[in-house]
C-alpha cells in the first residue's frame, strides 16, 4: 500500500493534502474549525492569516461569498488578531500528528517582525507562513511603500520581509507568493535569499465580479472581491513549475484543487504538498479523505510507493522558449473510429484534413496543433511521428 506521508520543513505530514489559509474564522474563532479539518483527514492545517489588529474589512458586508460551480468570489477580510489567535485559538486547533502552520501578514516591515516574534513564542505553531501575496492596501492600515500593486511583484521587498521575520525565529518559514509576480523565479529566489525554507503558490486573485443574476442584473456579491477556485489551478501549477526550476526548496501548491486528479497533477508539477480552501468551503471537511483516498488508489495502481516518487516528474517535459526541442509530430486519423462528423474540418486552420471519400490528414500541411485531437468526439485522432 502506498505511503502518503510527506516530510516537509522538518515535519512529517500524514498525507499531502492540507487546508490552505483563508477558511473563515467564524464568531467563535478559528480553533474549533481547524481542529475539525485536522480530524477529518487534512494532512496539515494552515490557519487564516492574522495581523496585529483584528481584520474587519467586509465585517458589515452581506453576503460575503458567491459560488458559481467550482468558482468563488468572496470579500471577507475579517480575521482574528494575532494575540487572540496565539493566546487561545492555536491551542484549540492543534491536533497531535497534524502539523500546524500559522500565517502572518504585517502592514509594515517592522510589523512582520513583531508577528514573527509572536508566532515564535507560540508552542502550537510548527511552521510560519509569511503572506507576501496580498495587496498592501491603505484600507488595511498599510504603511509599506508600495511601488507595485502586490508585494510579490517587488522581490527586494519580499526579501526584506523574509529577512526581518527570519531574525525572530528558527521555526521553518514559508513565503506565500502571488501569481501576479512579474517574474516568479526572481521572487522565489528573493524569498529564499531572505530565509524562506519553502514556498507556497498561489494566493487568490483580486478584483473579480461575482456571477450575475441575468434576471435582475445584480451580482452575487455587491462588491469586487477575491477570486478563488478552479480557474486558478493551471496558473498555480505554472507557478509551481517556475519555482521548482528556480530554487531547490519544497513547494506547497495551492489553487483550484477539487479532486484527487487535480492533486496528483499539482504534485507531478513539483508540489510536495497540495493546499485547498475553496473546495473545503464548497464540499465540507469530507473532501480531505475523498482526495487522499483517490491519491492512494492511483499510487497503488501505478506503482508509486511514496508521494515523492511522483513529485516533479512533469518538470523535464516543460520547456522554456529558449530550450524547446523540435517536435516531429503530425495528427493521424484512425478511419475505423472516425464517424465523419466533420468537427475536425471546422477547427483545422491549416487545411490539412479531408474526410471524403475517406478520412485523411496531409502530413505536410499539419503542424500538430492538436485542435482536432482535442475536439474529436470519437477519439479517432492521435498525434504521432510522421510515417
């Protein structure tokens, strides 16, 4: 039977699926909710990001969440103060055998240092996540001199913040990055240079409009909010690949994971751990055992003994513009499977396909763009070398 445990930042996670930061704290605080997730099968828990002062942006907004299938737009910056979290909630949340990651965000570089000291003193905080992936907007009390909209877009600032927190603690540090980083590799290197032991990618995206009720014209959320959900998955996997090619530290991949297949993809892209939050909001705590069960069955059926055995196996197959090889591929039609529906003719921009009197592809015109392969309803078209 496959071994799902993962060694990450000096801690053993019982499985690779962790709760990502962002789950609502609720009226009674975050502790009970995080404990429930841990007991439900999460391999690790990342607490909601805390600040020095309790976050109350959106406190009076109703509603706060709008779902559209596997897509979420929310506006909920309500969070506990660091003192409330470390003095009370962390102790409630901690479950033996499940690593607990605290997440911090300062409104100034010095404040990040203060938060680092508070996290360091908390005996229940195993790992510290430094949120450098949210806009440092004035509404949140920020005094950071922002030359770009997002902290992750400023590698020098990311490094300064990480160095500041690193001075306060010997606990493992995770820098959480945003997909908006102009050069993910450069930002990753800056975070590591500042003392990050691991990286997390990615956070939600800002300024999203919730689904619109076309009968009334009103959106599901009366304000532009943060987007999280299925649409982030491919961006997150791309970020994981860029990070893994740039630095050697492990990565926590976050964004758009709803199924065990999504989790396996994220791991193959290079993530040692996989974080989810929107799926837990939409499907409940049972999502953790559902996904880990699927991963275990996949690993058993494919001969993977450990999660690490499939971590990053996709990386050698992802090229840069500079090193992309010459692919000698064309599309081929299996006439026996072809129903002559004509869809391939509709999408082929190169005039390479004929289906009358029999299906055939002109190998000299075909550039193996794969459009025909992707839309063929009968699976009659494959990509292979020229014959």
